[in-house]
C-alpha cells in the first residue's frame, strides 16, 4: 500500500527550469535554425515543383504577386496525362520515405507537433524534421493539394526539440522551446511573425484558451526566423492587395452572412477530410501505398479541374484582383476540399492551412461577388471578402480565431479589414467550434497533462497545514493525537497501535518534548524478531522525525515528503518546534486537496 501511495505522489523534485535570459537566448538560436530551415524547405519545394510540375508536366499556374518563383516558367507544353499521374507517383515516393523512416510525419505535421507538446514532453525524434521536409516537398511538388504550415511547424518544432534534448532541458523548457520553433517556422514562411507566435500559443487548444507562457519566447524566435527568411526572399507580403477599407456599418450585414457560409463550409471540409482519413486508415493496403492511391484520386480530379492541385495561392491573388467568376470559385472550392482530403488524409505529407485559405478565399469571393450585385451602393469589394474569407474559414476549421485574424492581415499587408475580420472569425469559430482539423487539440489548459502538476501546486499552495488537519489555529493541538513516551515497553506500544488509526506516533521524552517518531512499519519489523520482544522500549526503535510548521502550506509539506521519501510529517508550531501538534499523512494531503476542489465548484 505504501508503494502505491508513493507512486501517486506528485513529482516536485524534477529538474530545475532554465532561467529566462538563457531560455530567450535559446529561442534566438531556434529562430536562426528555423529561419534557415524554412529557407532550405522553400528552396527544396521550389526545386521539386519546377522539376515535376513545370518541366515534366508543363503546368504553370500563376502564383501570388508578392512571392516570385525561384525559377522562370519553362516552355514545356501542358501534358495532361503526366499531370494526372504525378500526384500518385509523388504519393508513392512520399509513402515509401515516411513509413520507412518516420511514420509520425504522415499527414499534416501540426497535429504531430501538438501531440508531442501535450503528451511527449516536447520530445521529437531527430530524423523527423528532415523526413518531413523531404516528404512534404515531394507531396506539394508533384501536385498534391497541401500547405506549408504543417511541414514547417513540424520542422521548426523538431529542431527546437532536438536542441532541448541536447542541452538536457526540463520538460517545461523543452515544450516552450518547441512551441517557439513552431512559431518561428510559420512566422518565417508566411511572412507573419506576430501571427506565427500567436498561432503556436493558440493552436494547442480547441476552446478560447492560449498557452500564454510561450508567447514571449515565440515572439523572439518568430522575429528572428522571419528576418532571416525575408533577407533571402524579400519583405513584401505574400499577397498584393488594393487598399480595401471598411467604412460603413451596413457592410457588416454581408460579412455576417459570410461568417455563416464559412462555418457551414468549414464543417463540411473537416468532416469530409476525416471521413477520407478514416477510410484510408482502415484500408487493407500497405501504408506506404495509401498516399499513392490518394494521389491517383487527386490526379483524377486534376483532369477536370487542374487548378485544384498544388498550393493554389495564385487563385487567391486572382480572386482578390476580381479576375474569377462565381462558378469558377465555387467549383474550385469544393474540388480543393476533395484534393486536400485525398492528398493529406491518405497519409501524404503536407499542411492544411494553405488549402484552407485558398478554399476560404474562394468562398469569400463567391459571397463578395453576390453581395456586390445585391448591394451595389454599399461600397463593397469582392476582393475584401476574399481576404476576410481566408481568415474566417481557417478560424472555423482550426479553432484559431485570434491568430488567424493577424496572420491573414500580415500575409496580405492589409490591416484596414480588421473589424470585419474580427466579426467573421469569431462568429464562424463559434458556429463551427465542435469541428477541428487538429484532432490532438485539447479542450483547454485544464485538460493538459503538463498542467496537472501546476494546478495541483497552485491549490496546495493555498491550504495551510493546520487547516488541512482541522485545527482551530496554527498553534492548537489535535485532540486525537496520541504520543508515545520514550520508555514505553514494546508490548504496550503494540497495544496502543492496535487501538488507534494513527499510522505514525510521535515519541516524546520525560518533558514531553519531541525526539522522534515510530511508524507501523518499524513495529512490524521489530515484532518479526520475537526473541527481543520483552527487552525493547520505544526509544530503541525511534527514528529521527521530519517536522513541518502548522502555518506552512501543503505544497511545502508535499515537497518535504517527496524529497525525503516519507509519507508522514509531525506538525509543530514555529515558536516551539519540539511540541507535537498533529501527524500529517500523505492521505490527509490528498483528502484536503479533494475537499478544496469540491468546495470551489
């Protein structure tokens, strides 16, 4: 029984956390590595895309205006059947790499990073960032409909986890560093340093909750990574937008309608994505073949809707520029839902944020074009609805309303639409809050395994020892306390134990001063040696005792118990440390904690 109790005791004697200045310095290192990693990943992605989609298949879709390609488009004519087969070939290569070297890199990497943060103390295998970078580049570069956020989140957090492991950091600091790595990767590759930090803190939970302690480290690493990445590829936002403004309250009406549409479509997106994912999970086929099957379905859709493949950012730019029709955007949005589900849900490697903003932008464009026709004098611009739609759709699909508002604003360089973006993101999030693309999100910080020790400590810190034992004051004695004179014969001692529910007895001298303690275990071991039974007195088996002041908190008591591997403490008052007042057991601590939680409900 004693062993079981000790196993349930909170571990308060864990490794010390890193001091804040050192942790922030490590965040700079993480930002440098993540910025260079994002740079290398972007180059790798462009090389694979140019080699397969451009030169081999002749597919040259326009990109966003603020992000020029590394290679000029080739003169290769469009080969429809090569284009049809490429996603399947890419899926086969991706599956072979992923399921051979790091199965946790399958799917969208953000979920894997969230799982490692919550359930694995921020530990990620050293090979994960490299496998993720290669497999994601293959998926995206061969026409798979996926985004960069998942791969770069897993790459950045993986590098940070490796650094934390090398330095022997505590689990708390390793998780913090991991979140900073996630923030830095996203902040860099999306040109959104503020949103990257907020995303890393917000994406961990489904509810309106945030990991606030990672914000400052995430800001430091995200700024660093963003600066390094943009030094190579320019400082402009990814999308170039006109100077859209919100300048009349009447415009909130169509934006409210947009929020409702986005919430409904986001729920369709999430449900279809996981329906496909579950079907592939139970498919009786080797795992490495499944992304190839998904790629074949993607290629089939690509025969009829080629623009539904690949990143699709050019579609958003064209929609912002008012260059696409309602029918095109509507068909593209639903095809994009299907191709993303088949690309990533089948086990391919890629993110879901990129496709989500394309889908959201398309739905936003549809609502915006309709609103322009219905309210010609309201000063509405369909391009503005594209931008707000990007934000609102992902806010609903991923339960990340705050960071998404900022992220889309940074990606477009337009902060004049913050008001409608706030309305649409919050409203669409509330309407679709039971759905999420990230299965590993927890409802709130209260459910986080890493926070249980902190919450326990917070409660124990508020309960003084004398309150836990029901003493009227911090100097009163427990009226049921039984002490043992030092010269009491063992036979009488055994009788006293048998008639009391105390597991430990304070031993006192002739002046009633505390000199030690005897436990039931001490008596049991002594009784086993029956030849000495008539010769032993209490002081012969007395051990030094651990004491705790009655005004101390239960957190101090638990810390002392854990450090000394003991289940009991003798309570004394600070003015007279040799006067026993009561015996505090670990069971009493748990009982007081449970009572405090019950009364606070």
